[in-house]
C-alpha cells in the first residue's frame, strides 16, 4: 500500500534537526511512501539532507 505522509515544519531549525530521526524512521517503516515537507522555503536545504541519508 502506498502512503502519503505530510510533515509540517517545526518552529526552528533545531526542531527540524531533532525530528530527523523520527522522519527517517517513517521512511524506513514505510519505504514505498512519499514524504511531503510543508514549511518555509529556507528549510528546503535541511530537508534535502534526508535524501542523502536514505
């Protein structure tokens, strides 16, 4: 089954960094899923790091 998972932005960059293990666990447990990051454009650089990890 294909899942679509939305992750809403955290308030600050540190919040996003602390959430990355949980986001990685979502992708690990739902490998066929598509993750959508909803937030401010300047956080795109940080979320791009997740592509390097998995």
